[in-house]
C-alpha cells in the first residue's frame, strides 16, 4: 500500500513546540538575562 493513500492520523497538537522553555533551559541562560537587566537599568549619558 502506498503511503500517499493512508489517512492522516497525525494529531496536529503533537507537532506544536513548547511555547515556554523548560526550567533547565531557563536556568542555563538566567545569568545572561540578569546581566541584560542590569545593563538596561544603567544610567544613560549623552556621551557618544
């Protein structure tokens, strides 16, 4: 039997990636997130 004629029984929800990263991924980048927040909160100057 040719695969083209098989019914599509794939659940569309199975192919949706996780929207929220898992905790391990978050922890791996937490130091970068913290540093970016520090940089964002630095006082700005007019120097270029």
